[in-house]
C-alpha cells in the first residue's frame, strides 16, 4: 500500500471512528492507508483528552509551514571553512575530500559548486573568482593542443618503462613550459607519485635556458625519468640526459592526456599567474612560494593527503623503494 498524507477529512474520520471504538487496523482499511500511518498520527497528535481532528489539523499545518529542505551548506562555520579554503586556491573537490579525510561534515564538491554559484552570501563575496578558472559560469575545459616540432633523436613515451604510469615509484617527472608575454616562460616539473611541483622562471623560452633549468632541478631531485611534450624548448634533451643521467621521453604529438598530471599543474599555476599577465616582476622566490602552497594542498588521488605529506610518508616508511598508494581516484 502506497504512503500518502492524511487530509483534514481523514482526520475527521479518524476522530469519529475512534469514538465508535474501531481499531487502528479497521480505521486504516476504511481510509485506505497503512495502519502505521494511523498509529503515527495518533501518537504524534493526540492530546491528553484524546484525539481531536481540529487540533491535529492545526498542528499539521503549523509544522508543514516549517518543513523545508535543509541546505547542505547552511552552517556558517562550514561556510567560513569553505570560503577560507577557496581563497587559498583549493578546488571544491579538494575541500570536500579533505573534510572526508579529516572525518568532518562533508558536502560533496557539486554542492560546493552550487553554493558558490547560487547562494546569495557566496555571490556577494564573488567566490567564483577563487575557482580554478575564475569564471562566473561553469564551462567544460577543452585543454590546449600540443605544438608539433622537429626534435633530433627524440625518444618516444612508448619506450618508457611501464612502471612510470603506475605511479608506485618515486622519481618520475613530467615537464613543460608555461608561456607568458615578452617571450618569458615558467618551466614546470611535477613528480608523478607524490604530486610535488617545482617552478623555474625563464627569461626566454629557449632550449638553452630550459635545459639549464631542468638540469639544475633534476640534479637536486634525484629523478629517474622525465616526460615532456614536443615543444622546441626541449631540443637539448640529450644534454639534460648527459648531465643528469636521466632519460627524457616525449609524448605523442597532440596527446596532452599522456601528460595529464602536468597539464593540470600548468592550469594550477595559471590560477596564480593568469595567461597574458606579465611576469617581469615575478621573482623565483615568489614562484617557490606558489609551489609550496600547491604542495600543501590535498590531492584526490593521494586520498586527500597533501604532496608534502605523501612525500614525508614515503621517506619515513620505505625510503627509496616502491610504495603502493592504493586505488587511484
């Protein structure tokens, strides 16, 4: 029998039938409802002097006016937490995941997105500007095409050891260049297992400066492999390998998905230094601060641990050995 709300007429019938000493089951049969419906009605709305249809209906109407769907982000304390993390550059998914990781109240990331775009409090604070792309309306990100270039003796990504893609061994990096006005650029490196990032400012996007930046970074990081795109700035990849002993592999043309983690890192950097913004006055120290902030953000694929936390965990538990990270999300 399907559940239905009792009407004022139903309540009047209940009052009359009770006076005639009908049982709850008999009353339910006459009304065409489940006996539990009648039982709940009597337990919730009976008065000390008995059941009154008038009093019961008034009680129903009063409570019905207060019956509204509870907002998932109605709590001001939770709103302040979400606002603070958004202002730090965290994505809604990172916020929701970190709350779950810490065992706290957790709205899903879609709820946070809806709150940012629909709630009046969030609108007044223009919180959308703290989202990754800072758009007033959500759009599907299409990515960017990889530029073709002729690079001598390039080694294909298909010759790279399969363990790299499994992300269970520390020391495998991806690299790229983020372009800015006045021919300046930022060389980006990200470690695939822990998600740690490193940024190096380039006064020009040349192969010489790129190779120099990669050699300096990789020598300090003790890497095992590096995977890059087909940009002309990586023409001197053989020099990088000779100086560091680390092989450099190239993704297929127009296949940015083969370096998805690095593309995401570039997008995160754009959140701090947008496209077409000059970086003439940006110092290397400021880039290091940006990298450190990103390294302290929780990552979904790390179970919402931060890259720094995961790095410390790997160093303390099995230094220099392969560590399974569990299911990738």
